[in-house]
């Protein structure tokens, strides 16, 4: 942002490969999982941009994957 202009910012933190993998996994999850599609639609309904909603799904997916690793369970769609 600069004065009156508003722009988009890129997320540059974290490891690039992991970030890209999570982004692509989020896209697939939105298409194939009703749970993630519902969450995506809810974020979009709050007037968020599509990419912001995809990143929100990626973060949700990351927490689910982390919980799966902790409890040693398989993904349940």
C-alpha cells in the first residue's frame, strides 16, 4: 500500500517448495473434499478474494495434516 493506492502483497515467508505444495494441495482439496469446499465457500462469503480463501484452506489443510501426524491416523474425507 502506498498512500491511496492499494495493492496485493505476496507471501514470501517460509519454504518455497512447501508453500507451493500446500497451495496445490489446497486447490485439489477444494475440488475433491466437501469439507474443504464448504470452508472455502464460507471464507469467500466473507468477501475475501479467491486467493485469500485458497490460502485459508491451505492453512486449514496444514493443521489437519499436523493433527494426522500427531495421532498417526489416515485422512478421513
